[in-house]
C-alpha cells in the first residue's frame, strides 16, 4: 500500500509493531493539541495586552499595514 506521496507503507495488522504505531499516533495528537492550546493562549494574551495598551494611551496609536502600505488608526483617544 502506498501513501499520497507514492511511498510504500508496511502494515502489520496484529502484533507489537501495530500497537506501537498507534501509541505514537495518539502521543503525537496529544502533543499537537497541547501545543496548539498553549500557542493560542499566548497569542490571545499578547493581543489583549496590546489592545489594552492602545485603549489606555493618551495619544492615537497608528499601525502601518504591510499589505496596504498605509497607516490605520487603532485608537482615537
């Protein structure tokens, strides 16, 4: 059996190798989920801190858009 890249894969239905592969897939999925939750919370905290700083600043804060090459007003205090 080959995967989508054309590489041949060895499938063992019953045996220790199949159990080990299943354990590795489960561990990878748990690691991936934990990593994504941690990254999401870090980005969320950073974004909220930036938004609060912009809201509390005395002067307007501008952000220069890298795509449109124009300044966007974030806060109008």
